[in-house]
C-alpha cells in the first residue's frame, strides 16, 4: 500500500530540515582517510553515531577461515584490512513491516598524487551543487544517507515498524569480504538497500570481478650485453598483450546476454599496477602486474580464474624466453561473481514509488560493469538487492564529487522507502540522535 500523501510530504520536509546537518556529517566522514587497512577511526566514528541514536550495537572482526570456506570469499593477502565490521540494529516495539538491511562501506581507494587534487583529497569542499572529497561519492554520501533517512522519521516522532540493520563494512573496494562477513555473521532481512553512487537509478545487473597478479622473471645482465639477457618488463608486456586478446574474447561472448549484449565493452581488463626492475642500467630480472577483470553474471569465478591461469601458461609455452621461465599467476583480491536483480519484486515496486515521490520521475534501471556488495544478498541470501544512490563524478579519480541536490533527493527516496517497506510506528522513548 502506498504511503499517505500527507505523510509523504511530512517525511520529505523532515529530510529537508535535517539536510544541512546531513552534509556536515558527510563531511566528517570524508575527513577520515579510510584507505584500505586504515578504516578503524572511521568505523569508531560510525559506531558512536549509531550508538548515540539508540541502536543495539555489534562490532566484530572478519573470520578468515569462514570466508575462505565460502564460495563467495575472496583470497586474503598481507594488505587485507583488519578493521572491524559495525552493525547497528533497530528493533521495533512490534514487528509489523518487512525487515531491511541498509549497508555502506567506509573504505576508499588511494587518493593518488596530492598535487592533482584541487582542494586536497580528504578536505571536503562544497562548490555550487558539488561536495568534493575522496570517498564522498563512493560512498560516504550514501553512508550518511543511511543515517539521515532514519533520522528524518525520528524527527517527526516515527520509527520503522520492523527490524533494520545499518551495516558499515570495509574491503568493498578490494575483496567484498566485509559484506560477506555480515552474511556469515547471520544478518539477514527481507531486502537490502545499498546507496552507492548510481545516478539515481536502480542497478539491474552487474559484473563479477577477479583480481590477479602475474609475476615474470627475467635474466639480468649489464645493459651493454642486453642481447644476452631477458627483460622481465618486456616479457610482462607480452603477457598483457595476450590478456587483451582474452578480454576481447570475453567481450565477444556478450551476444545473447540480457543487459550486456547492447553494451559496447561490458568486460573491462585493467592493468592497475606494474612494478619491475632494480636499476636503470641493468636488464630487469623481475616484473609484476596487478590486474582486474570483470565477469558476466552466471560465470563461475573459479572457472574464470582457471581460464586466466591456463591462458597465461599456454602463452608462456609459446614464448622463446618464458617457455623455460614460466610466469606465475596469483589471485589476490576480488573473487566475486556477478548478479542480475530480476524485475517484479515488491521491494522494487516500493522503491519505484518512493523514487517518484521524491524526484517526480519514474525509476530507471541499468547495468553497471563494476563490483557491488549487493552481490552477497542477491546470490547467497536470495533477497531483493537494491543498489540505488546519488549522481556523482570522478569516483576513483581526482576531484571526486557528489551532487548535493541529488543526495537530498535520494535521501528522500530512502526515507519514503523505509516508511512504506518497514511501516512506521510512534517512538515512545525518543533515542538521542543528530537532528532530533
């Protein structure tokens, strides 16, 4: 049943009245330089903010063995974060509506050279409609929206009439193990909503992702005798060329795949890092490349990993040098499969009504060729997994920014969605909260 129009307008007005504080809260989140492995302080901040609002709290470490045993678990590495997962739990006075997970991640990708940022990566700045800062769009604006869509209800004396889990995870940018850990911890609901920066649209489908490293060994000699040596960096470029052929083959396989067939290049291989050699005047004896590649939904990650390993091994056997010095392939991050969110769920219908109530426009959907934590809930919980969030620019790039007007609209959508999906009830004991 759709929301009463008077209640809808009251909720949207409450979002508006708390929005200045929401922006300030988002700016506080951006100031934490929460790159991989350094998310602890930001998670402490999130924990305190949830506890202030009266949530029951859970904070826990990742279970490495449990993750390794799960088919959706990604390999551990020395760089894997040991920051905790934080979950705030709202319990209603009476469970009348449908339960919900609101999730966000606090980990952000490295900022790169400081001089390429106009105002500094972790110095939030508002200019016109844009809020700048690393992670502001991806996805601390959405993280704050998880708080403030609920605050908007509290501000008018209401709370969800169902259990709501507000989950704050890490490792979203590298393995997806944080979201998987909440699943392994036993958190489950009737639907999940993750407000990633998705241009005010619902993600209908997205790719799986593999990370892998190729290490090549060379034969070092003085550069004056380089004809007698073997340059590992040159050899790595030959491997990259072969991987590009594999990428093209996987893109050619898009024919007949719903949501992918009409996309020009749905499978992207990225050579994200390259390191090698020790001395400019020595033929390099080592080189390693770190790679990322996408997978179509339905493609098994283990089988795709084997195809990559086999392809590199076969190519090496045909190479004059690498035939006797084969490179190694190690899978060291994302080992995640893609998903399709089938249309027709009640949760999507509720989101569509909420979106139209907040924006005045019909909800659209699209395919995005990147990793999303919603895969955990779509694949393993098999619940409606809604990924929907604000308009942004330059995520993972310099001067990353999120649209402030869009953020207000999607926060309104989220508040309306919670009110209809979970139902609402009066608050008898008002929890202490921002914007109250």
